C-alpha cells in the first residue's frame, strides 16, 4: 500500500502534503524533525490520509493536492479538522 497524507502546522499555519509506502516510519521522521520541509513547523498534526495500491496513483493524487483546485479541497479538510478538534502526530 501507498499512503498520501496531509500534515498541519499550527505554528506556521501551513499544510504539508506527502506520500510514502511506510506511513508510520514517515510520520516518525516528521516528529523527530528529520524532514527539512516540516521541521520548522513542529509540532504537526496529521489531518488526512488516503490509501492507494500503486505508486503512480498516490503520486497523481499528491500532484492534485498541490494544484490550485486541490488547495480548495485541502482547505475544506483543514476546516473540518479544526472544527472537530485536533490530534498531534
């Protein structure tokens, strides 16, 4: 399985979209500040995940979320997350 995930930094008020084959390991790397693009925004909250069978599917979805139309969906996901409360990585 391949995973798409979205992280939120309350500190920076930013979203990060990523994909991985090993979700738990990748989240641990984020928690430990080992990921350059997110280490300045710690702590992070995992706000969304999706599962895919192939790498090409997850890459296609990641590209969508990084596009202008995908940013609208990210905003809706963030709004729902903030309304429901938060959980950290």
